C-alpha cells in the first residue's frame, strides 16, 4: 500500500489451496476464538461454534518464561490488484498469496509489571510469485514472475536491530500478549516521520532521474543494501526466463501489530495485523527486451495489499532452555544464519 493512499507494490501472488490448508493448520494450532479458514465475510448467525465453545489456549494465571532467544516466522496474507494500464495481466484466481518474514528475537527481563522489552532482526523476506500473461489469461501462454531479495539486501536486513515491547494481559479468563510499537523500515532513515508519505517516484514526472522525480530524494532515501542503487533492490525474474528482467528499487515501512493467544516457555503463536507501505524510487528493468522506465514498472508490478484475516505468526525458542533446540554460539548469542540453516524449525 502506498503511503499516500494509492495501493501498488511489488510482484507477487501464486497460491491456491495451500493458503486454505495453511490457515486451517494454524487455526488448529492456535485454537482461539475467531480463528477461521473461510475467505471473505461470513454470517455469524450461521456459525455453529460459539466463542464459549472454544477452549482458552492460555488460561488466566498461567506462568511462562519468555526471556531468551526466539525465532519468529510471520505469514502475511496478501491480495493483489492489477493496474488498469498494465501490459502484464494477473492470472491467479483468487489473487491471494502469502509472503513470509523470518525474525530473530531476543526477549529481555520484564521491566515494569506486564511490560517485556525485546529486540529483533530480519533474517529473511520471501515474496510470492505471480502467474501472469501478456495477453488473455485463458490462453496457454502464461509466465510465472518472481520478485526476490538479492544477496546484498539479505545481508543488510540482518544488520539492523529494531526494538519492541510485549504487553501481557488477562481477558475473559485467558492470558494473552500484544505488541503495537513495532516499526520496520527499509530505504529510509529510522527517524522518518510516519505521518509523511514515503519517498516515491511521481508517475507524472517528466524527468528521468530520481533526484528529479522523487520528492525528498537526497535527504530521505538511503541505499539500504549498499549496492550503489537508492532504496532496497528487488530482483525481477520470470519463467520462462528473459521475458521480464532487472530490478525495482523501493522504500518500505511496516507497522505490524501482534496478538498472541498461546504462550508457553518454548512456543508463542497468534495473529498479525499487517500495516505495510512502500513505494518505488527507481528501476532498471526490461520487458521482452524493451527497456521499462520506472512509471512502466509501477504500472506492471501488481499492488500488494496485506490482509489481517489469515496473517499469523509463530515464535519458537532457540536457546536450548525449556527443552528447546539450542542454536546459541560460543558467545551465547544466536545468529540469523543458524536459524535459516535449521530445517524444520517451524514445523
């Protein structure tokens, strides 16, 4: 979602029954009131299971130890909208997908009462693919397009440490935890005003450079991955290869709200309220061998719009305490590389 209200974004979306099965699996794991695998709106009057029938995942009075190292997998459910002027048409039906983010958290001792501070780093960001066509989606000539982070961006993401606070509370006889102060930023300064739209390329600009077409470019756009290009560099590829290639340069900020309903010494699960804003500050891409300027890239990359329903997370302890897997190094810390190299960690 663009920070000025227009929704457009990075390439994605290629999901079918996997979304429904994933949601069903997590609903079974979470077992909290309101968890549903039904897409769209539902008629509460026809729901056979009332909130009172759902067992409390973490009863009031439960005790648990959250201090230590945790790996967190975030599933952000997305829908996609095609720009009316796009030459590449989205063929996924429905246009729903999952992006995944892996974080590494260090949870500290509670400070005052129910406030638990923590720090976290981004270990990996995985974007979904999109099935598309240059013509009619009913034809057999389809392509699959991918937008992914490169090695430089992957390396830089894990270097930035963010902070947050978990607030533990009781409600209706259940324990829960929430966090609403998270802020993840890419391609912009940490102190960039959240009320100001992100720096982005003006599609009506007659210029050809970011300095000419991106408001506040010099002061507010950073080369996050230190690759010589402004913002964060995302790579575009297709299958069959070569149909669309190159890079899209973006600024991004994310304000995820977390609601945990199941808490224990080694596992925390819950729902995510994703608030995502991003814009483009340049590109270096071509389509069928023809150079695409940045407005053309903006038109042809579908709009990613996060959906709260179905956006979920799971946290797994990784420091060896309470019977958990131990990924700590000789210094007692956990690194992103250890988390990413451990197969089945979130299974």
